[in-house]
C-alpha cells in the first residue's frame, strides 16, 4: 500500500489565481476527446475542467461534439491555438474515429505539453512526447498489461506501479480506492469516492479535472515533471469529494458531480 493522500494534501495542490493573472497564465487546457459515437464525453471533460478552475479550455473535435460542447459551455474555445496541457482519448474508439479527431489526437500526443491519456488513447501511450498521466480503469489496465482484469484487481497497487515503470508515466488507476503510481516507485492511495460513483461518464469528468490541474500547474511541471503524481491524486480527491456532495447517500448524474466542484475547491482552500 502507498501513502494516504487526502483533502489536506489536495488543498496544497490547487492553484489560486493572482491579481496579475490572465486567462493564459492561469493555464490553457486542450481537449481532444469525444466522437460522433460518444459526444457526451467531450461535454463532460470540458464541463469538469471549467468547474475545477482553468484560464481557458480549447476543444478541438468533430462537428457533433463541438456543437454540444458550445451549447453547454459557450465559453469553450473551438479554434486552434496555444495549449499548456491536454486531455486525450476520452470517449474515443481508436478503430472508429473520424479523420479530423484522429489528427487532433495525434497532434496532441506529439506535443511536449503534459497530457492526460484516457480510454481510446491508452494504446497509443508510447507516442506521447510530454509528461504522461494515464487514467485507466482496471479493465483497461489489464488490456495494456496483457493480464486478466481479476489479476489486476487482486493487486491494483502492483499493477499501477508496473505500468508506471513500463511506460515512464504517472498512472492513476481508477476505482473505489484509486492508486497513483509514478515511474520512481512512489505510490499514493486515495479513497474519497462513494460507491455510487461507478457510473458512465465519471471517468470523463476525472480526466477533465486532472487536465485542469495540469494546465494550472504547467510552470511547476516544466520545472519538475514529478509534480504530476500529487496533481493526479488531487484530481481523485476533488472527484471523490464532489461525488460525495452530489450523492448525499443516493444516486447522482455526472453533471451533478461537476456542479459540486467549485464548492469542493472553495472548502479545501478554506481548510
């Protein structure tokens, strides 16, 4: 087991805007996620990132998810430009992706900016040029490692550490208890989420939260790529606490979870 990482630790990893900041210095997150088959993933990634706190979210994708993103979040920018971190792969099937979305995904992976690699991009991890943060669930990690899902679940910390070493990446293995492993053998345990969080779209929200944290800390990550591990653990804490607030002991939707993120951030900063 690794070191427990909780709300007090997460509070220290939240970037608070300064009076002199603008939208660029606060961080620009690029999102290459969603597809014609899974357009909602794009909406959830963008929604979660904006509610976590970031200077700008730049969404680049196919027509249908782009329209849905703008309907939900008109402040999202859908033109090309400067990006300081990426979320790649959420809501994408690599074998059934339109040409434009695939080209954006490939360009994001080739960028030197820190990159959250999720779902349909996990199999392309070796293409990533920037600091890599993988966010698989147990089934996805099992496929990456060539194992059975049950084998991964039997030793989730060990599987996360093996993947972190193999791909020289930070690995956030999602679950009721999430494990964050780094390439140097460090391991953090996060257990904040209620069981109700096992619902479609929750992983997309987690990717958006993490992407926002990477973007707001891009200068720290340039100086110390090892800072990605506590940021990944912070994303898991924010996600879990927002789920707890949204649930109140019962079921909730992922947009409910996203709506609770500003209050969670505020409470953590207040101590």
